[in-house]
C-alpha cells in the first residue's frame, strides 16, 4: 500500500494540471515530456491513479458499446435504390475521367 | 494519434466500391446503416428518425459517391452527411438540454475521493469484468444525460472510433475544441457512471 503524499482535491494545483490532460494522455496525444510529467505525478498520487483508471474504464466501456443493436434490415426496394445510385455515380465518375 | 480509420474495413470497402466491386456493397451498407442508426438514436432519442436518417444518409452517400475524393476519410464524409440529416430531421430532443460544463464541476468531490482512495487501497479490482458489464448497462442512460455539445463528440470519438481530425471535420469545429469537449464529456460520463460503481468495489468493506 502506498502512503498518500498529498490530498487529491480540487485545490491541489498539481492534481488539477494532470486532471486537465488525462484524456489526451489516454489517447496518446501528448508529447514525451508531458507524459513524463503526468507519470511522475501519478506515481506519487494513488487517488489520481484511481481516477485515471476510472476514466479509462469509462472510455473502454464507450468503445465496446453495442448500443441499440437491432437496426431493422434495409427493405429490398431501398437496397435496390442504393445500388442504382451507386452505379450511376460510378458511370459519372468514369465519364469525368 | 494516428488516423484511427485509415485501415478500417469501411475504408477498404469504400476503395473497392469506387473500383466497382459489388461484393463490398452489402458489408458497407450494413456497417454504416447500423452506425448511423445508433448515432442518430443516441443524438435525438427517436427510433423512427434514426431509421430514416440511416436510409437517407446512405442514399445521399451513393448518389454522390463519385465525389468521394479520399476513401480513407469515408467515415468522416458519411457521418457529416448523417449529422446534417439528423439536424434537419430532428424533433425536439428528448435528452438533456445543451449547456457547457466547467472543468471544476467535473472534478471528483471530496466524498468521491475518499471512496476512490478506499478502492485503490483495497488492492483488489478482480471484479473488473463485472464492473465493466455493470457500467455498460448504464452507459446509454449516462450518454443521454450529457449535453449535446459533449454527446456528439463522445459518440463520434469513443463509440464510433473516429479520429480527432475526423470528428472535427464532421462537426465543423477545430481539433482543439474536439479534444476539450471529449475530455469534459468523458469526465461527465465518469462522474455519472460513478453512481454505479461503489458496491462491491471496496466501499462496502469500509
């Protein structure tokens, strides 16, 4: 068990700074220096680690979301209309070249 | 982050469709029909609208397929059309009204911090799978509670897997705005879903 070196709350500037960048950190959108800074902070801040874990869990849940699932099958006449539109677009593309 | 869609099946299907390959037609239609249906339903909460927007979007997509310049951007192109149909079609949203979150209100409160510290110290989390399943069952409700500003970005980036630049193209906003809205949207979702995580994750043992 790690001893808490500081309180994780709304007034801690170090936590606040990390807090603002956690999504970019999770998405791999920060440069090496910024990543090092965050990792240095969270190595010493179990509440921030736990918060990051909760945020990551939330993002992964969204990524796995199956949603309503039961989109009705396209009516055959609609599918035919789409195929026709696609074929016409291809002809126009061919003529343009 | 690299373009998440560059090598997705949709990109490959779009390339093949541009070459006239009919075997790519059905998987392309089924994939986008489902995605647009889900996006529209979660944006405005009307099943009938979601079905219609999916069909209207696909018809528009194929009618203008000769204008698809870059197949690697097909997801952004299709979702931009879907978003516009969604806006046109939409009745009054049944979901949360639009408002902006400040970062402050999304910070964990002191009570929550105490709880998460306890969770961290429990050294456990073997129930991760159960916890994820529990969260998944409440995600739709939590998404519905998000103001539209954030919901649209979270849906495009996290649920539909578009890159930051693709989401920016769909919503016609700058990439920095996508990042800011995504972060606040995720924080709000986390806060909302935190309601469902205490039991069995350490708090009960206190």
